[in-house]
């Protein structure tokens, strides 16, 4: 009996002197009804996949990967350089396009090359001043709407740095404008003040187009009175060109407003491009605006050819 009990104990796989283990066990009956202890599946280590692999230590990148990462980091750091951020905040496309247009108009008026260059430099600096002022004034709105391409609003460019650049631009644009002649320079500086006023007032309501019309209407006077050091035999501009330039300014206002219709509508603005955009849609408004600007430019080319710039 003792031997049979001992054999049954050995068959059960649970000797009395076996050490306890921390593994979880469960009791299951065998065919004879004897409880047999088995290890729980979740407690047993999984040895089928081999020993657990430790995470590999950081290895140095090969030449191509290291070069790619270094190039990407260099490019990101380059984009955050203060001069480039100031250039981005100056609305460079609008500034270059406006300066190029007036320089072409001066060239078509048979102005010497140095005077054409002076017109381009004057307008380019003036437009940069307007761009910096616009981004400084709108930095809270641009940040609220997460407008892309606004380094002042997203914190990459300090507003104080932008104000300093704006002040330097003003100190530069004044002598540049006067170098075109006193009357010519005053006409351009007044148009610049009108543009700054437009950044502060009227642009939210129905009369938002008025400062643009006035500022562009002064451009023919800037060209007709202009000359190197004020030595040109200029005079008042032709009225037809003044009217057409004012119409061109309205078209430029519509064109530049198209990319801000959604946030402006969210802020409750009621200016004319927004009202027409809600009726026509942004795509149709863009097509109508481009056609309008093209017709005005054709009219200006016709008037400049058959009437002339100055009276």
C-alpha cells in the first residue's frame, strides 16, 4: 500500500518535497479524477521564438542618411534666419510685382535706364514697408487663424525686429523717393501713407477699395513728374491714366483679398470682395478679377500710346 501510494504520488507529478515556484498554477482533473497541477499558459515563458532580443544600441547613420539629416536640418535653420524671415514678412511677390510694373511703365515712357532702376528700388522698398506693417498689424489675427507664411504671427520673427526693419525702410524710402524729384517723391510718399492707413482702417467695410484706388491713382504722378534728381521735364499726368490707375488699384485689392476670404468672413468683415465672393464663389471671382485687370491694363497701354503719360 505504501509503495502504491508512493507510485501514485510520483505519477501525479507533485512530490511533497518539490520547491514552490512563483509560476501561476491551475488544478485540472485527469482520467482517474485526481487533481493534477499544471502551469498557466500566461505564466510560462515563450521559448518558441528564442530569447528576447534587447533593443539595439544607437548606431551611427551611414553616409547617405547622415547627409540627408544634416541637409534637412541645415535647410530648416536657413529658413529661420532673420533676413529670410524679414523677406517673407515683406510680402515679396506683391512688392516685386508692383515695383516691376512701375519700372516697366517708366521704361515705356522712354525714361533712362538709371531712372527706371531708381523707380524700381523706390517702389520695392516702399512695398516692403507696407508688407511689414501689414503683418505687424495682423499678427494676432494671423495667429488665431494659423495663417501659413506669417513668421511674425507664428513666433519665428520678433515684432520688435519687424518694427526696426520697418523704421529702416522708411529712412531709406524717403531719400529714394525724393531722388525722383520733389513732386514725384511726394506723390509716392503720399501713396505710401494711404497704404499704411488702409492697414489700419476702412478695409473691413464696404469702402475697403477706396485706399487702393487713391494709392494707385498717385502712381502716374510719381512717374510723370519723375526724373533723375528731379531734372526731368515732367508735368501733371493725363487724367485718363489717373482714372485707369485707380481702377487697377481696385482690381489689385480684389486679387489680394481672395486668399483671405474665409478668415475675414469668420471675423465678420463685410468688404466688397467678400460680398462678391459669397455670391459668385472664389473661383468665379478670381476669373472675373483677372479679366477685369487685363482689360484695365489694355486700356492703360492704349492711353499711354495715344495720349501719353504727362499732359
